């Protein structure tokens, strides 16, 4: 369990599905979700893509950034 009493939402800079996959890889480390704004508006990430990424099993690896 994450050592803090609150969950974290990733926000800002999530512009591609790869960014969303990196955030999804942080499940279990305190990251509870991601806020996606402009990427939805521009169509860079679609709702079906976001939902598929959020529900896919993760590798447990940290993002490379």
C-alpha cells in the first residue's frame, strides 16, 4: 500500500496513449487515476482507448521518463 492516506491523480501532460499507459503502470503505487483534457478534445486519445488502457493488466514496470 502507498504510504500516504490519499490517492493521487495524474494530471497535465497526458497527451498520448503511451502517456496513459505509463500512468496505468503506476497502479498500486498510489496513483488512482488520470485527468485527460485536451487529448480527448483533439481526438489524440479516445474514450474507448482510455478505458481499455485503464482496465488492461499492467506490467508493474515504472515509466521510462
